[in-house]
C-alpha cells in the first residue's frame, strides 16, 4: 500500500503538526475577519465624517452668499441710498452730495467686511458706471458684461464668478441686483465685487486641511481649483479633473472611493453649489484613512505568532500523555496476537484512554468466551454427524446436552409411525414410573406447547411455594426450569427432547442449544421446510402490524376530520360576528363623514371669504409675495372645499339623504358649461377639447345637479389623465335614452382595474409618488349619482390607448330602466357584442372569476358582478344570454337572486347555471328546485362548462327567436 504524501511515523509529531495547523488556521481566519471588519468600520466612519464636513462647508458657502445678498438688499433699502440713486440716475453724473452718501454707505462695508473689493452702480441707459468706490472706474462702460445684462433682464440677484480678466486685476465674484426707482423697468444695477482670494482664505483658513493628506477643494465650472490648502491667502489656477470633481460639477452630491487627479487612491465627499456653479470636495488619501486598520493587523500577526508558540508547547505535553497508554495497548494487542489470550491491560484512570483499555479487556474476554462457545458447538455437531443410528444419536445428544446445560434429567421421545403418540426412546435420571406416552394431537402438557410452537420452549417456575403442577416426563414435580426441544423433519415434529434443571439454565447454555438446533434438524433432513414456515410466520406478523397501523391511522383521520369540522363551525360563527361589526362600522363611518363634512365647511368658508377680502382690498399694504401666499391659501382652500363637498355628496348618497328635483333641462347647455370650464386647463396642457352635439338633441327630464356632477367628474377625469391628443364629447339619441360619449387619448385603464374604478377612494396609482392627484371619489360619486337618476355608466379602455365613458340618460327619469331594456332589445344588444353571446358571471371569489374569464373570453362577451345585489341589477339592465351564478354570495345569496330573476317576466327566460362547491345530492336537488336550469360543481371541467353554456344559449334562442 502506497503511503500518503504527508506521512508521520509518530503520533506525537502528528498531534503537534495538526494542532499547530488548526491553531494557525483558526487564528488566521479570526484575524482576517477582524481586519476586514475594522476596514469596513474605518470606511463607514470616514464616509460619515467626510459627508458631515462636506455638508457643513457647503452650508457655510451658501450662508456666506446669503449674508452678502442680505447686506446688499439692506443697503438698497436705505432711504439715503434711494434718494442718492434717484439723483444719480436723473443727472447721470455723480455730484459731491451723492458721492458722500454712497461712500459713507459702501466704504464702511468694505472696511468691516474685508472680502468686499468694490461697490459700483451702473446706469440702465448705456450701461455706464455712475458711481464706484474706485473713482478710476467711474464712467467705465459695462454694457457687454453679464453682471449688468443679466441683472437688467429682471433677475433679482445675479452672481457671476471669475469675470473676464480685462475687467478686474484679481479673481473676483460679482453680486449684482437691479435697482427699481418706481419705473416699469430697472433704473440701474448695484454691483458688489468680492475679492475671491481673500474670501476663500477667510472661509477655509482653519478647515482647508485635516490630517496629513486631508483637504477641502473648490473647483469652478472649468475644473480650476479656487483654493490651495497649503497657502490660505493665495489662489492658484490648477486643473482638478477626476471622478469627484466631474460628478460635483454635474450637479451630483455623494461620496466616492477612487483614484484622484494625482493617481493616488482617495476618498472624497462632493457636492454642487448651484448659485456659484462650483464643485466642492472634502478628500483624504486612502492610505491615511486605513492606517489604523493596518496597525491593528500588525498587532494581530504578533499575537498569532505568540499563540502559535503556546499551542505548540501544549501539543507536545498532550502528545506525551496520550502516547503512554496507547503504547501499552499496542503491547497487549501484540501478546494476544501471538496466542497469549490471558494478557490484559491495567484498568487505568477514568478518562477516555482508561475506558479504551477496559473496553479492550472486555473485547478479549468476549473473544475467549466466543472461542469456547464455538468449540462446544463444534463438539456437538461432530457428535451429531458421527452418529449413524437413532439410539446412539438420542443417547449421545442427551448426555452432551445434560453436560453443557447442567441438567439433572433428560429424556428423548420420538413420534410413532402412525403419528398419534410420542413414545419414550431413552432417558437419564428419569423415574421409571414417570415414563408415559404423550398424544401428538391433543397438545397436552409440556410437549403440547413445544409441538404447538415448533421451537425450543423454556418454562420457568416463578414461585416454589405456589402449587403449580405440570404433567412432565418426571411426573408431578416443582422444577426450577424446563426446556423442551422439538426435532423437525419434513415439516413434522418427529422427536422431542426434554431437559429439567433444579437450578435454572444460564444464557450461554440456552444459546448453545439454539445454535446447534438447526444443525440437529438438518440431521433429520428438514431444515429447509422449517425455515420457510418461519419466514411465512414473520411476514404474517408484519402484515398484521401494518393492518393495525392503518386502522389506527384511519381512526386518527376520523378524529382530525371531526376536529376540523368543529373548527370550521366556530370560524363561521366568528365571521358572522365580524360581519355585523363591519356593517355597524360602515354605518358609523357614513354618519361620521356626513357630520364632519358639515363641521369643516363652516370654518373653511370663513377662511376663503377672509382671504378674498384681503385680495380685493385695494388699500391693502400687502406685498406681492404676501398676496401670493394668500392666493395659495385660497387655491388650496377651494381644493379642500371641493374634496369636502365630494365626501359630503358621497355620504348623502350612501345614507339616502339626496332629494332629487327632476325638471326639463337642456343637455346641450349643461355640456357647454362643463366644456367651457375645462377649456383653459386643456389649453394649458396643449390638448384638444371638442364638443359634438346634434342640433335636434331633445331636452331631458332629470335632476340637473346630479347630471352636472356626473358629466363634470367624467369629463374632468378625461382631461386630467390626457397628456397628448385630446378629449371628444358627443351625444346621440338611442330611443328613449340619450348616450353621452366621452372619448380621450389618455393613459387608459388596465383590464384588471376596470371592475374597481367606481369604488370609493380607488385609484389606479395610489402611491405617494403618483403623478396625478386626486382622492378616488369622482367616479364613485358619478356612478352612485347615475343610479339615483336611473342613468348608467359604461367604460371601455386599454392601457396606453385612452378610454371611452358612455353615460346613458333617460329622457324621462321615471321610466329610464324599462326604457333602457327596450332600447337594448331594439339595438340588438341582447344578442351580444359583435355577434357574440353575452354571459354574466356572478361570483365573489376573484380566483374563480379570473379562471372563468380565461376560459370564456374568447367565445363570449363577459360581464362580471361580485355580489347578489350587483348581479341582480346587471341582469335586469343587460338581459344577458346566460348567467353563471354562485350560490354562496354576499349581500344576497344565490337562492334569492334566482327567485327574483325567475319572478320577473323580463329575466325569467334567461338560463341560470348554478356554480357551487357542494357535492351532496340534496344540495343539487335544492338548487334545481329553486329555479336553476343547470348545475356545475367546482372545480370545473373545461369542456363540460363550455358545452353546458352553449346548450342553454342555443335552447334560449330556439325558444325566443327574436333575441
């Protein structure tokens, strides 16, 4: 056998090597984990520190700009400054009086704020400097410079960094603001020039550097560095082009780990200062940032080396303690291998090695006992094989069995040729009066048990004082223990050996009997038949146990089913109680909304009225900015009032407190007013808003307020959700109805969202980041209001392609519903859409609805309702060709819906196919007795479902050819 590549001839060396390797690997992994965690921690703290420094410095720059802005505005608001400027602009030349006033105002600022380099005033006419703290610049023409031209465009405050070098001899930043002296446009421009070198040196004198390599940098739009951390009072023109500066000048804010413009790894936090178009960075070299982590790694390496030395010393001591007992075990094993079976290890201590030594000794004892056992069995087998006649066999077997088992009596009985009795053949120690025959068929006494069980039997007498009498070969005695050995040949017990002991039998003795019993049976040439019978008996026992196990499982399943049934009953009761609570909560919600809407309108109306008074007050001294605030208050108040009105209308409709006032009105006029209201919004969005009304459109009798509310909400939604194209409103008469169509090219509605758009507070995009504002009440109010005036609203849409809302208004409100059915019949709607049959699905389980939709939408025009009342209303309105009706429905169960449908002459001929999960025959009979035409069980068979619908739609058309 080839040795492995790394082979150790000594246990001590092996323990030392593996212990050192294990310690080294563990400590290395630990050190690496600690180092990586330290690096991550240092990086996080550096990111937090740089971000804080960036934000603080950026805030200081913005505060610096704000201070200059406020200072210049304060100077411009000075009364003496205003009088001097008016005289200056009127005379177009600065006199002594004006110079004295302006010098007093601006030169004091230059003295107290050393960043100021110059103040000058430019006249609007010609762009000439009329006044300057630098007298040499008076009369200088600034017409082509941005700080003059941009301020004259009406900018309240304009900042320009680094004007052209021909303007100023030092890098500067100019702050300019227009001066209004009561004229329509600016009369001139006030310009304050800041010496950029001094300003930046003062701002960053104490913060430009931190650590050895940390610094703050400001770059302009040309990537020119505006400050040099090494010299606080100088500005060098250096190009700084790297990832941080590029991202900052693009308007970004963040932190990055990268190679900077020097090619050195760095960490930089950057941001953009929009008012100066500057990029600001706080950066430091990565080597300095991660210096603490590297120092910690060096310490960890020294610690690992120290611990490795300690582990080596410990491994050497452990190896010495372990190898001593192991060498002793090796010595004893060698002696046993050489034939000394009496060699044993000292017991040793109570540790694992001591336990191993005792186990080794026990194993040696077991080996000796097993050898003695095998020798005894071998002697018995040799006797059986060597015996050639029955008498010798019986005598030798009895003598040997008594010898190895310590029996005091032994007897051998054989079966007579007729197979009826067992007769005595030979015995030792048996009383002659006890020699009797035993019947083979009656299975009596000691032999009966052995014959019945067909194996060696052992009978123990538990108590000698008990009068337990057994008919045995030795008569009526009270032995300690009996052993009966049947001899099997050709599937028949042909002989019986009986042994008796007054002391009892040991386990080794019984084991020997069991060991040689198959060999003894082989001598009678029937061992194969015996083994087969044992096998069949074992299989039967296993099957019986399996059957018992299955019976137990069935009993447990029955108990579990009973428990689940009780649980479902309790859950149903809980659901009923919760439904009552929900209904009460809904009623309280409606009352609360109604009351709170009224309570909010009173203070809101006061707010709107007072804001309007402030805006209309001509003598008010409010500034334009304050007027803008009041306009914002008024606009948001109007929006809030409209929302409260919507909530109030919805609560009134739900509580049934709407009083309808039907009268004849002109639909043309109502639509004209609504379109006129939305024309400005459509024009602002750049979309088309068109009204197409025929000249002969008749007036309608209805409630004008409800009709106006319905049409305004639908048209308003169309305009709001249309960004391109336009909205077209048309009207056409359909018998006793007038259909108003609102067609838009907006964002459209997904098919799965169409059934829910008329629900309260339902919006397609309800997230905080949605593009379109609203509360989701408009369509809900329109839908409920339409039911009040017997009108209907239909919608068709596809996502991204626009929507079409159709409002059908009865000419006479009181006959709207019946008339609508007539119009549908006249226009052929009952025959389906585009020639397809119409199927109404009334089901509250959305999974079932989606399944039916997927199965039937290619062949039929589908309508959906989600409770009994909604299904009944849609069936009355649409008159479908077939209805798929669930029995367990909310609000009104399926049985009540069937009763209402079959009791109405208009809907009585519509085939109704019940859908339910009930499987009992009594349920089927009850459903059919209620009036359903057919019955489908869930889950559906697809072909069976389609065939059932097709059959009943064909049957209906045959009965009613006009449909």
